[in-house]
C-alpha cells in the first residue's frame, strides 16, 4: 500500500502556547523532531484553530527554553499574536521512516491477540523513551501498550492489523 504525497495525512508539527513580548512573537510548543526543517524563515505554515485555517509566513524563528519563538509577517503586534493562542500547525511528512512507522499509519489498525481481534489502535502517546499505543478494547476500555517488538511483533499495514503478545494483565481492566 503506497500513498502518494497528496494522500498522506498532514502531521501536527507545533502549537501556539501564548504570545511573547509586544512585537507579535508567539511561543510554539513543538511536536516535530525537525524544527530546523519545519520552521524556516520565509516558509509558509498551515495553521488551524477553532474551525478557521490560516497560512502564515515565518519572518523570524529562534529557540527559547525548549520551545520556539516565531514571528509571522502577517502578525504585527501582541493582539494579533494573542489571537493565535491554541493554533495548531500541520505539514506533510518529510520522508518515510526507514525503520519505523508514522503515528498516522498505526491509528485505525486492528489489534490481534492469538489471532482474535481484541481492539483497535485509536491513538499514540510519545513518552521520553518510547511510543505508547492507545488501544480501545472490544469491551470499551482503553489500554496503553508499549510499542516495542516484544509486545508488538508484527505490523501489517496492507491488511490493517498488528499482532500483540502482551505480558499477563496488560489488557485486563
């Protein structure tokens, strides 16, 4: 199953947390590991916020306390920056991962255990040292499953499933 670039869902790369100063800068919390490729002065970002979409051009960007301070050409002052609070920015994936999967590829997969459907992957959570799969079980409960080969030994994107070999009790709620 190969997707063209136009079919790939866009990934969230950051979110405006608050304004910074009086000149229209915003603090962006990153959700990308490539900020230097995503937030380039002169480039345009697609932003979504409460049903509205904007395209904004990056004027300046600088790191600040683990986040980014970004100034957009279209935002002249603090009032404009305040209006962007909560805006999320999206972009297409940079490239296919060589040895892994994008989150969007995992969401929607059926979760099988011993050949039987036990749930569906409904989300992911990035932790400092690993990814957790959010699986909604057939009984309606949710389970967080570490995305490691010992527990998720098989992923079949074409057939739409992944196989689980969880330790005892992981899926029991």
